[in-house]
C-alpha cells in the first residue's frame, strides 16, 4: 500500500507492539503497519459516521479485519488496555492535547505517542512532555505545499524543554535538515514581506522582528 510522504514519516517512527490510530480516516497507515509486520494488532478509531463506514470497508477489503479493529469512539476514551502505541495525526494541536488530557488514565500502558498536528506544535510539545513523556524523535516533511512536523514521544520522566526546544523542536533544530531550513527561511521571507508595509503597528513589528531573530538563531 503506497503511503504519502507524511504517512510514511509517521510509519517509520512506529515501534513494534499494539497501536491505536486515532482519527484513522481511510486506515491506510494502520493497515500498512500490520501488513508489514510492524505491529501485531491495531485499532483504527473514528468518531464520525461517514469516515467510520469508509474505514470499516477499507479494513474489510484489506483482509485485516481480524487484526485491525475499527472502533467508533471519541479520541482515546475507550482505548483498549493492550495498546502501547497511540498515533494521532491530521488534526489541530490543541485538539490533540485535549484528547490526551481528557483521559489520562487511558495512557497508563502507553509507551509511545506519535503526533502529526496541523498547528499549535510548540504548545503540543510542551504539554505532552509535562504529562510524563519525552521527545524521542522528530521529522519534518514537505508535501503538497505544506510542512508537516511529526513528533514521537516516549514514556519517561517529565521532560524538560527550553524555549527554543518548544518552538523549533529539540531534534529538528539540532539536525537542521534541508526541509527544516527551507521551512524557516520561507517564514523569514514572509516576515520581511509583512515588514515592508510601513503601516503595520509598532507592537506587531517588534513581534515579527523578535520571531525573525529567534529563527535566525537556530538556522
């Protein structure tokens, strides 16, 4: 099964075990993980009737229905106790935080959380680390005009992140991949374009200049 660059980046971070894919959509990721022997069992979770019906059909067609279990559920509220890997991809960062914080007891057996959030990524890093996880891996991919940051958290002591770690990612800013540099150089260009408008408020000018300096410090 051919995966997109984004899904492949998530796939590459998944360890062996039992995984739950929250917001599984078409089920491609969780099906591929099982078919290729990465996981021994999977749960595909959806909370909307239309996507759930399509998900069930996709799993049946894949021949994995006995090992990849579709669940009509909200977030991790009914997460089975045998799950040790949680994948949450394709939604807003605050939504991810809310899902995890709403049912913290459901995470007691979870060793790995892999997240691909559309926004609020710094806050996501900060909050998940405060929940007793540490950042084990990060990746950034560019696909169809969008930069995606994928973060892998492992259970551990409460992780400490300094401000640059929170904003840019401890691993991403250390590795400084080509895609990472391209993302933030693009942002600098956007800031310069905004600043070329001399009519913007002075407070906004200071905020943008500060952001630009923070970006330059990690490039």
